[in-house]
C-alpha cells in the first residue's frame, strides 16, 4: 500500500532575478514499511525532497500525498500537526539538548506527540538503557546518534526521515546505526527514508531513488537487499 506519492513536484527558489530549480517535475511513490534510500551527489535535490516530505518546505507546484492527504495544501498549523504526528527526523548532527539527560531528551516527544511510545523502551531498543541519566557530552558520537533515533521513534511516526545519518560517524559505528534503522523498519513497520551520497547504503535498501539535477533518474525496488554486515565498507 502506498504511503507517499509525489506527483509533478517542482521547487523553485528565487533570489532577485535568479531562479534555482531544486526539484523539477518529480514523480514517485513509496509503499509502507520500506527502507528507502535517496541517492545522489551534493546539490542534486535530495535534501529538498526530504524537506518536502517532512513538511519543512512546500512545493512551487505539484502534489505530495501522505496517507492519501495532500500535505502541499496544508496551513502552517496543519503542517506542524503533521510533523508532530506523522514524521520523525534524524539528522547528521544529533541535535540533542546538552543540558538534558538521555532520558529527558527522548521524553521530550511527549510534549508534541499524541501517540508516543515509552521513552525507556525506545532507549532500550537502541541498546543504551544503562545511560538514562547520562548527558550527551558523556556519550560517543554513535551513542548520541542512537539516542536521536530513539527520540525520533518515540514519537511513533509513520515515516522516519534521515538526512545523512552516518555522515559524522566512522564506518564501524555507521554500520551499527544502519543495522538499527533496518531493524526498526522490520520490527515496527516504519517507512524509513535515508538521504545519502553513499553508494554502500543503497545496497541495503528495499527501494533506491536516484536524484540528479533535481530530477528522478530512477526509482528501483531491490528484490534482495544486502544486510549491513554483507556490505563491504
């Protein structure tokens, strides 16, 4: 069943007389519960596409449907509700609040989500239940990223959006984070969308979307994606 549908989506940014077409007539759909990789070089339009899906930006033209609702027509207040209830975000840099403990960082989602999951359970899922009272500065980069994933999952979103989630990590820690994302897609039925320029990550995806110059070059389903341990890094 399709959870996401982009139809003829264009995004143009204007600066004076200059126009930049970040997305140019994008069309694709995604099924629920898939691990999706959006692949392309810097400046290809990957992050713009992710921001559109996350309700952080709106298309200049075209429609973006999530669960059958066109989010491109939503008001600012409705988009805020959409971000709170439907999508979770994991960024390259962890965006944890340094003055809050691990538990407090994850439990923050209770303030915005109406269907949140237990923070301790999500912290346990990422293997850091012994660090509930630690502060972010006491954790490694990989541990901080795992906590950011726990926080995103605690919102209980339908879609988890990850922008270069392993970009600031060494390869070994990056593999651990990717294995965690794969298991979350399988165990919780989440649709996980990862933006990256890393070809190796694409080998693990159910669906690979290749983007270049704001256009979709291909959208391919992989019948036998590799596990994180199978990929040569």
